[in-house]
């Protein structure tokens, strides 16, 4: 290609990107559909396709709150109503939230976090049913869900060549993402109950233990000993027992070494906190991903 043609191609690409960016900014084109405007769109356009939030302090705070809400809500509902009906209803609500999440074309805070909340509630129910309903020890279910999670990651990596949480911009990658998320919640539930109940550490010590464990991948990433992707997923798994352990400590009676606030009240408090955070994120757009890799 001679210099004149090369210059023309570059100019056309710049103009095309400017038109796309301008249309998105003006609201004429939905952000999630921007990549469809030009074949072979570059990373700058692909960034608009992200279906998940930017990983920041807001993400981790909201994530921990959802784990606590899932734990106490599941406990409250299962103890007040028929467990079979509750689990079935939880499964339907989870499926509905997931369907809405898949239907939208870009990250929408209230839809994404509603789905995470339903994953948390339903994932907790699944892990508890294995133990309470079928008598499977928490240690066994912890190993089982670990193997399931490894299988999800292996298949995801083999088919998509990446496990990056910055590249959730296709239907198949999103399916793998949510499969991993559901499994991490079930795994975290089993692991948290194993330390608190089976190992008899109690909920507060168990929560503190997992806070320390969560600091390991954070420090390893900070020191550049661990890559972003394994650090993210390690921390993501550990947020589940962190939030659940502290929520249980607030909710359970004193004879179980808790503060006896009640699972219902703790659930309401956590739900209010989540609503405040999600409303802030929706208005400020601080967690909208702007650096998504197209790979």
C-alpha cells in the first residue's frame, strides 16, 4: 500500500470512529450497539460493548453487600416458608433476572446487580440444600464446587482463549461469566459454612479469616506477583464467605455467637445499602467500563 492510500485509510478510520463516538455520546446510538456500525471496529469501539461493571472499590463494596444479603435472605425465607417452594421460587427469580441481563446490550447497573443478588440468594440455597436436604458435608460440597469452577474456567479458556473480565462483550463469554459467578457463590457458601460450622470457628472469626485470605491475592496483584485475571477471580470467590460470615454474625442468636439482630432486619439493611450504591453508580456512571479489551 502506497503512502497516499495508507493515509486515506487512516483518515477514514479516524472519521468513522469519530462519527461512532459522536453518535454514542449524543445518544443517537445505544452504546452496546456501537460496534455493529463498522465492520472490524477497533478496541476503542469495542469498549462500549462491556456487559459488566468496571472493577473498582465500588464494585467490591457492592459485591460484598450482595453476598451478605444472599445469605440472610436465603436463611430467612427457608426458615419461614416451605424450603421446596422457596428454592423453586428462587430458581425462577434467578432465571428471570439472568434473562433480563442477557437481553440488554450493555452494562446497566440495576439489571446487573439485581442478577448478582439473585445469584447470591439462589447460590446460597443450592449449597444449603446439598447440606441440609441431602446431608452432604460442607467439606465435600466445597471440593465439588471447586472442581465445577475449575471445569468452567478450563472450558471457558479453551473456547474463548481468555478469562478476562474486561472482555465480556459476546453472548458466549457472558454465559461463561455467569456460570463462573454462580459457581463461585455456591463454593463461597460451602467454604464459609465449613469454617464457621464444621471447623467450629464461629461467624466472626471465620469472616476475619476470609478477609485475611482475600488480602493475599490483592497484595500479590499489587506486588505484581499475580496477574489481574487470577487475582480477580480469587478475590471474587473469597468475597462470598466474607460477606456471608459477617451477615450471619449480625443475624444469628447469641448462643451461636451472633448479635441476634435477626436475618430479616439484616437483609433489609443490606438491601437498602445496595440500593443506595446502585443508585449512585447509575447516576454517576463511575463503574462504566471504558477500557475493555476486544480480545
